[in-house]
C-alpha cells in the first residue's frame, strides 16, 4: 500500500538495504518494512556451497582426460562480493540476475587454470593416477588467485571424484593392462609350477636324505646293540668268574675251617683221652672189689648183686642154689621205689 512493503530473510542470508543509494541497514536474517520506490535490497547466502565441476584437459602425450570433482566454499565477505556481483532481489525475495552462476563459473575457471599446466606436463597414465596431486594444485591455485580474493569467498576444500580417458583410450588401456595382467598371470602360473617342481624335488631329496639318515641311525643302533651285547656278555663272564672265585675262596675257607676244626677236635679228643687216661690210671691196677668198696653203696640190692657176682665166679664149685621169688621181688620193688 502506497509502495510500503515488508520482507523477511533467514539467518543464513546477509542482507543489505540500500535507500536512495546509501546503506540503510545490513545484517543477517533481517526482517523490515521498506519503501519500494527508493529502496534496493541485496541478499547474499552465507552458508557453505558444494560446486561440482567437469572439464577436459590434454596430457603430454596428446590424450584427452575428463576431470570430475567438487569444490567447497563459503562467502566470508558479503559486502566485498556485493560490490563485484549483483545479488539484488525483488519484492518477493527472488534474485533479479543469476550472478551466483557467474561466481561458480569463475571459481571453476580458476580451478581449471590451476590444473591445466600440471596435466600438460604428464602423460595419460600418470594423469589418471594423479587425483591427490590435482586436488592440491586446485587448492593452492584458488587460495593464491587474486580474482578469488576479490570475490570475498573462502575456499574450504577440493575433491577429485574421477579422472577418465576417452572411451577408445580407456579400452586400449584396459587391453594393455589386461595383456600385462595376463602375462603376469602366466608368469605367476609358470613360477607356481616351477615352485611346485622345486618343492617336489626338495621333498624327494628330503625323503632320500631322511631314508639315508634312518639307515645310518639303524646302523648305529645295530652297532650300539652289538657293543651292548658284547659288553653284557663280558660283564656276565666277569660276574661268573667273580662268583667262581668267591665260591673257591669260600670252599678254601671252609676247607681250612674243617681242617682246623678236625685238628681242634682231634686235639680236644686227645686231651680228653689223656685226661681220662690220667684220671683212670690209678684205678686201672685196682681190684674191682676195691673199687666197689670205694663206691660207698650200702643198699641191700647192691649187696645182693655183689653176692650174685661172687656166686657166678664160683659157679663150678656150687652144686645147687635156690633163690626165692620173694628175694627177687624185694629187689625189683626197691628199684621201682628209687625210680619214683
């Protein structure tokens, strides 16, 4: 109404309100009323942006490679960018021009410029394997570029997603690589077979060496066993000799003992005989009657036996003699009483 309007922006947008060519207000996420006939509003996005790119370059060996990647950046100085590019919006907040595309294209151009000199100095195979180096070259070129510095933006990073040759060259490289891989595979098969033959030869050699070692060990064992048997027989012979010598020594000692015992017994017997002979010599010449008297035996039975002896000595002089049974019974009863 009467040209007065209201506009509102989010917190990620830096807003500059120009009134009659002068800055009336500025800041992030503003919301305000303005008079449209004398106002101009600039809205610059402050968030980080991911800018994809694809460009082609020629290598040292005149082959074309396609480099695909992404650059991350953010607008750090919105007023500087507003002085270079037009980010003016209309009443409903839409950009009047597409200067954001100009910004992106300038960044891509600087990235391609930083990459070109490097790609031109290497061949195709090296270029395909140089993603990390190209990332570093892009970052260094963008950060050192005066044009990028004038835009008031900050480069956050660069990533190379792929580096591809043309389809024909890719197939040629695949064929070359395939042939090389096939040769390596054939060589690997040859090496594996050769290794298997060598291992088999070593196994056979090891088996033969093992058999020789086993035979040698068996021979040594047989020799040791024979030596052990000979030593055992020798020990047994020495043991038998020692036993025989011990038996002979025992027998000799036994012989000496028997001889000594016989001599001792003989000497003892001679001594006993001499003692008895010496003891009985006085009685040898005595009459038996005298010896009987010396025995001091006055028993009736003894006296009767002496009487019977006298009768026996003079039997030729005696005609008849009667001995009563009572006399014999009394002698026998006397002997039984002595035994009891």
